[in-house]
C-alpha cells in the first residue's frame, strides 16, 4: 500500500504569558498531512516542517534559545529544532548519520529501541568503542535498519535529554502493514523546565518531595471520614503516618517546574493535526519526557492500538492509555463527525497536561477536559502481601522507617479488587534460577500460579540506602495503574497486549534472573538489588541463551525499565502471542517478567528511563 506522508511541524516563537503550574506555557505547532495542499505550503513555511528522510543525514547538536514560559532559556537541539527532526527510514536499508557536536561538552545520540551493533548504540563508556562525541567533533553512525515502526532518539550524556535533545524515528516496513490509514502523525510528548537539570536533581537530593504540591489536606481527611467512617480513616491515616510515606508520591518532578509539550507546543496553543471526516488517522505517540508518565485520551474518539514500542499488536480499542517514559504506542482513530477533538495527555500526578487538536478546520477547536482528581496510592502499590488476608502488614518491610508499630495491625476492609490475577493464567514459569540473587528459590508445582511464589531479598538490600522492601508483590498486568482504576473509561493494560504474530516457536528459557528495583526516597537514592550503578558489577550474559527476567519493584514509584540492543518479550499470560517491547513499566510494589533472547554481542545499557533515577538504577550488560 502507499503510505501517506508523515508531517510534523514545530515553532519556537512563544507566548509571554504563563499559567500556574505549567498548565499553559509556550508556543504553536501544527501538523498537516501532505494532501492538505496549499494550506500545508503556507503553514509549513511559517512553522518549519522537520522531516528528514533517505539514507544519509547530517545532524548538528548545538544550543538554541527557546522561550516556553516568558523567560528565555538555552535548549540542546538537533539542527536547531526542539523536538529534533523526525528521521524517516526504510526497513532493509543502511543509514549513515554524521553527528557533529557544537556544544562545549561531550555529547551522544542513542537510537532508542533499535536493534544494531553495540558500537552504534551511542552510550558513552558502554557501547563498544564509543566514548561519546567530543566537543567540536563528528561521529559517524552507520548501521542496517532491521525493523520497522515508531521509535525515537535522544542523548545519553549528562542531562542533555532534559534540555531538549530528543526526536522521533519512523521506519517504513518492507511489507504492507496489516492496517490502513489516510493520515500519519507523530505526536511526541515531553517535559520542559526553565530550571537547570542539575538544580532539579540537587533539590530532589535535599528534599525528594520538593515538587509535590498535591499532598493530602484536611478536605481529603473529611472526605475519607464521610466515605469510610472515622475508625477506618483513623486506622488508614495512622498506618501511612507511621510509615512516613505519602499516598501522593506519584511523580518526583511535576508541573510546578515542568511545562508539558506536545510536538514542542505548550498547552496554551497546542499541536494541531488536520483530518477530513471519515478518514483514518494514525497517531504515533512517543513519550520522550525525562520524568513524566502521561495518561492520554481523545474525548469523543475511540483509539485502536495497533503497535506498542514499534511492534505490531492485535488491535485493541480503548478510551485511554498510560504511556510511560520512553514507550511508544501507535493508534488509529476515525473521526465520524465534522468537528474538532482534543488530544489530552495529563501527567500521572495531575499537575499539568500537554494537549493538541485534531480538526477538519484550523478555525475549529475543542473543549479541553478538566484534569482528573489527584489519585492516592493503595496498599497494593506498597507491595503488601494480601494473599493470606490476615492483614498483618507482612507485605512491606519498612525497617528503615521504624516500622515496629506496624506489626499486627488490623487491615480489614481493604479493597483488593485491582489484584485480579486472571490475566496470568497459563504462563510458563518453569526452570526458575535465582542464583544471581545469591539465594535459591524453590520452583512451584503449578507454574501458572503466581500468588504464592516466595520473594526473598539479597543482603545488599538491607541498610539505610533502601527504605522499603515488598514481600507480597503481585503480577498486576490487568491493572492500568494508580489514577486509572475504575474511572469509567476503557483503559489499556499490559494484559491487553498480544503480539500480532505467533511466538510459540521462540526458544525455551535456559536461565532466570530476578532483579529488585530499590531506593531510599528520603535520600533520593536509587539502585538495583540495593546496589547503585557506581558500585555494581556488570551482568554477564552468554550469546544464544534465553533469559527470563523478573523485576520486583520494592519502591512506590513506577519504573520504566529499558534494555538496550535486545527485545523484551513480555509475559502477559499467553505464551503464543508474547508482545515485544523495548521498555517495560514496573508498577509500584509489583512484579513483572519477560524473556530475552541474547543475540547481540558487546556492551549494553540496562536502566530505569527516569532521568534522575538513572544515575543509580542502572546496570551494564556484557554479552560474550
């Protein structure tokens, strides 16, 4: 089939007014399909279409003045553009990219989600033979394009990603796609701050909740008493206070400092995409933010998800989905009315939003919906062991929080409706080997039963650097996550994702690895198995083996875990159709697993994609 031209345009000529908490800050952007005719010609010239296609590219990293808030700041850009230009390639070709660094410091570009040689992956000090692009020098990336779909690229040097060095990649397939569409748009979400990223990180190190202005109030207390009664409310508040944890610990950095962008446009103007009534519009959503999870919906339109992380999935129609940092989702919408629709992406902490407009007429706009109320983390999000229903609080070990008072607490009346394990039926968990954790764990007789699978913690997880350990984490694949549960909308979950093609011929698992995501929020320290990256030994993998990796999230934060260079085949309950991803969200207090075919030699990065977590929650993988 003939694919419609993808077009995205950005403009950094920005407004001088600022709304509270980054709700409306910045510029104008419009995206128009090629068949928009003269309208495209007039607007693209004014607003600067940034699509580069072919096999040879010249990319220049430099600083560019931008103004998203009424105050001019310097951004890190590619070819003077924020986001960086869309790179459009074709599967099966070889691309050559000459990247020149005009900054005063070293830089790099990582091609997120692409399968390529280690030396081309772009992570200084880890990718084979690559130490970064020194100031004033050029590095040539050259590699075959082995896949198709929606991906992105970004710096892997310092905090340059936060200051604007990120852009989309669209790879056209060799074979016709299994769906049709009339228009094709990239929709890239990101977060911008006028603050220097180092200043943000320093504030988090001193006070981890510095940017959280949505803590519970007296009004919330009165609401709880009205809904649950005084005794239950008192018991609940007492528990959280004794743990010294916040139910609103949803996002480290919020709209207090962030301006949320959609294709480089702030919410007061937003991005615009054109359509004609009855057309099918493909939207390629990319979360290129540094720290922000977005919950995305288009009121009045159903979205049919057709790809996740660039890979085809069996179509599933939803009203809303959460897109974690570094994930991509392709959806198709079909507006049946001759009116405008708002593309609405609120942050997980409900502190701000990015937005755009799908419209048949540039003069038509749509109502911007109100943000949902600020959600509260649940007991399940703390990794509590609810299976016995004895309510003895055994599930979360908070020894660093002086949790002695928690023993024997009555936790009756707790709502466990979100812990439905039905999606896990049929999963094969045989052959578990936990030698990498320093202890042996017995295998279960029934590999489909996850509810009683024991969790143990390595000695390295005990100490002031780890403030919580989950002893009852659940597989919550059918849980859309805090803030999206039972909201009256059909929300995508990982349990909905099924590979379009059969995966039952994938090799058997030969080894298993359990990794715990750990940290201390008060000290803003992040680690894996209680060991920060600077003190960790590389993970040694053998070429040709098939590893099952199980993550246990001992923290109350979502962590988007990204493995470079190899696919992650997510275990969702159906071994015949495992969805393939490059970034996997591990929910608070939960566990999740996937299989990796180790088919790429060299050094690879493996890390949480939250920028300010990455310094500690990171490992080097060496494949030999």
